[in-house]
C-alpha cells in the first residue's frame, strides 16, 4: 500500500506540474499588441532591403502563405518587420515559430541588411516593451559560395544546424557516392517487409500516431493535427506538402512530413518506432524522400534541424549532407526559457501517454 500511495502522489505531482506550465504559458501571452503594425512597417518604407541577393528561388519559409498558416493555426497574428514576415504571439515576435528559420531574403548574405533589421527589432523591445523578440535565419552564405575560413569558424561556434544535401540530376549519381556501409543499410531495409507510401491528408492520421508516440518518448509535446491539416491544405503550388508513411507488414512504423518550395525539399517532421530503427527502416524512408526530391527537380534536400554532434546529426552527415548554421538572435538574451527546462522532459515521459498527448496539444504551440 505504501508503494501504491507513492506512485499516486508522484502522478499527482507530475500532473500538477503540467497544469502549472500550461497556465503560465496561457497567461503569459494573452494580449496581442497589434498596434505595432505601423511601427513595424517603418523599416519597410525605408526601402533598405533587397530580397534574395543570391538564392532567388527562396527557401520553404519564403512561401507567401506560410506565416498566415502558422498564425491562423495557433491564434496568433502575422506582422511584417522591414518587409520580412513574422508572427506576433502576444508579447513576443518570432520568425517563424516551429520552423528553424524565417524568411530568407538578404539576411544570410548581407551584414548591412542584418544590422538594419536588428536595430529596428531591438527598438521594439526597448521602445514598445515586447517581452521577447527572436529572429531566425540560416547562414546560407557560408555554405554556398562561402570561404573555407567562414566554414571553419561556423564549425567551431554553432550548436544548432540544418543539414542540406546537394542533389544531382539523377539518383544513380548520388547512390554511387554513398559509402558501402550506407548502401548496405538501405539495401537491407529494401529487402525487409517494408512499404513506403507518399500522399497527403489521407495519411495524416497514420503519421500522427507514430509522431505523437515518438515525441512522448523524447519528452516533448507534439504539434496538433489542426496545424498539419492547415499546412497540407493551404501551402499551395508552387509549394508542396507531402506526408510519408513507412509500413511493416501493413502496420505503420514510421513517417515524415516534407515541405518543398524554391530550392529546397525539407524533411520537417520525422518519426519511427523501435522496430523500424532496428531494421534500418529510417534509412529506406529517407532514401525514398531524397529520390523524390531529385525527381521533382529540387536543388537541395534538407534533413532538418539537429544539435551539432548528436546521434541524429551524425545520421544526417553520413549521407553527404553539409551543415548550414542557424542564427537565432534574441532580445533580451534568452535565459531559462521553456526549451531549456530539462526537468519538463522528464515529467513528460512519466505521465500517462494519453494524458501527455491531451495536455500537449494545448501547450505545444508555445514550445517552438
């Protein structure tokens, strides 16, 4: 009986912790100061920005409808800063929540443009009293046409990266460049009882089951089906959203959601269960995604964001991908934000799965 009471008390503490976090997040961002729109547009009228100096086709976050999709899915508002789209969450401005970077434009290549934008953003913090401002952009200039010195500097200083694979015109050329060990893993998976399918909204429910389970195992809340459904329906041509699933003897054991636009076809969300990882199912699924990107004519395939040096990061590098450093500039400097609360991940893994999914759908919007 003592043991039973201990576990009941622990469960109550865990549930209470989740409730407190949820309340704090909800009450912390309630009033959108949308009167700032005029102030934000001042920078745009100054005419300083030239969009896309080098990558004229843009990245997935340059799709004109994406900020509106995000805002409508989570009850936020789309705003513009110096011509760049961002999201007002109430007390914060972010570009873009739940994505590794915002609109590309000239940020990655032009230090003068960055200085101008960041000067205006810092004024929003000090003059308009915003709680937090976070601007995200990829250091693409250091990868495409960047010097060896720039690349070495980034290797030593950057923690979060996205990994891009330059695509040839035919997947046979890419296959020949793989190591024998990588080809062996893909070949072994292709001989296993796997089936790879790609579609749209009809596969979303199957993907969500694997995705929510994997996020729970990792101690994190999962995004809602509403957001993914809006993304699939509203991210229109020339953009595309593909939902991938991996089946083993008819049972879904993995999946991913990929977004394509401009130069890039990016694997934004990816999840597999244990059996798929044991038989290299993730390798087979990634190979099909890469081949699909080549068929569609994209210049780069992106494996998405990871922590430099992590196991996930090493998985991506074995395909021949190169790292693109991520710069997240914040005012004020982020200290002790919700993303750094490791105890919350521990709590998440120890509450009942169904409860974690239910609570997670109400607070996941704030964990970006």
